[in-house]
């Protein structure tokens, strides 16, 4: 059985696309016969992330993380995030001459730019430095691959996303007793998600917000006619999404947007901007509507056939995504290390001195 070690700064109990992607992938890989271990912030002393108190950041994890890597002696090592654990794992691998893969889940340069006056060129230089050390940097869509290639990354490979079509499926619309049509948003309530574009748009029916985050209190006060239901999970989440008539995805900075696939699997069309993420997931006119005017996109999405949305989603299972991930993994040991280790073991057995 091969051992795989995944290092991530985002893990349960957080609820976001990164955590969903990693947990689904880990589950599939275990089913494929891998011995999968996840190194995450819950195993270290942590501090709250500024402006995101629910996100915990590992505090000075270097030595403890190195010990975990050495103890597991993984066949393959994947660094999923660019946080404190990710950087510590990267340093250890470079120091030991170990090969690893990485993945790009979040548009950190844009996220930082929405909060602080940090030039995008500087942020992308840091991102480029981090991922250039990996054998492969896995990205979710063609548009993200083009964007990062334009920023100088040359080791990019595709790792797409999937959806649980048994959980996310068409359900009775009567679950939500609100005036129709119902437009829903599902995700974090944070500045980079551009939620206010959804809340401000003109709409003839009802709006529902599924999720939570640092902006919730202010948004609830500012938009009292919108129904805020907080975080929902598993079957409850699927029921809320399936009961909507359209899912509105206002973000301009996401690399994918798993909730778009989840909505489509429920037979709910998606309305979004024609930007990175949605342009690779939503087929304009078939599974949703893409438009620079979000309200116009949402109205047009109401005309989409729910069956077409469902048919598109069922082709994107997590097993195939996990196989794609598996295909990009590399042996952790540096070139030639496996042969040297085997030779050393034979010499020990025969009583010979090691060179």
C-alpha cells in the first residue's frame, strides 16, 4: 500500500471549496488503496487568521511538521495550500531534496488586493516562487492555467473538480415557502465573494443567502428583505439549493466555484459573471447564463432546462477527479534515492559497511 501525505492549511471543521475538494479526494484515494494522511492546522498550536477568525493558522510549525513527514516516509507528498504549513513543508522538501506536487486553489493575489494596496505583480511573484519548486502545480480550470502561465508558471497541470450527484440532486421546490422566483447565493460572506452584487441586483421574487462570514451582520442589517439562513450542511444544504430557481454566483475571484456544480446537479441553473471559474463550469445558454450584468444573467438563467443542468453535472464525479490527481503525483524520494536505499538495506543485511 502506498502512503500519501497531504499538507493543507485548510481542513475541517472549515467549510469551503478547498476543504470539500480535499476531503472528497482523500476519500476516493483511500478507496483506491492508498494510505492517506493529512497534516492540518488542528495538529499544531494555532492563531486566528486576521479578518478570518474561524480560520486557524499553524504557529511556527517547521520542526513538528518535519517530524511528521519523516515519520510517515510517504511515497508521495502533496502541498495543497500556500499557508504556514504549506511553506514549512516546501522548505523541508527542498532541504531534504524531496520531490512534491502542489495545487492552486485560491486567487490570493486578488484576495489580498481587495483588502490591502499590495500590487498584484508582487503577490504573483510570491505565488510563482512557491509553486515553481513543485514537480507539478495542479490547477482546476483552463482559464486558471492560462492566467498562471501568463504570470510565468511553467509546471501547470489540470486537476478538475467533481460533485456528489447522490447528495446534490433535484428535490421538491416546496422546501422553501417564499415568493418565486427564488434566487440563492451559497458561500462565504466576505468581501472577495462580491456578495453585494447579488444583494443589490433587481429581482422580481425572493433572495436567500446560504452561508456565513465576517460580513453577515452588516449585510443582514443593510438588506432586511433578504433571507439569511447561515451555514447549511449535507442534506440540508442540498435541499436549500435544490429549492431555488437560480443560483447566483457573484464572485469574480474564484478559481472554480464548487457550488456551481452542486446547483447544476440539483437541476438549478447558474447565473454568473463571464470570468475565471464560471466560464469553465457554466455553459452559457445550456446550464446557466453568463453576463456582465448579474441581474440580467439571473433572469435569463430562469429559462434554462433543469434537466440539462443535471445531465451536465452527472458527468463530473469525484472518482474521475481523484484519478486525475493520482496521475500527477510523483515519487517523493529524489531521483536515484530509491535505488540507493535498496542497496543500503542489502548491505546492512549482509553485514557490509555503508559507504
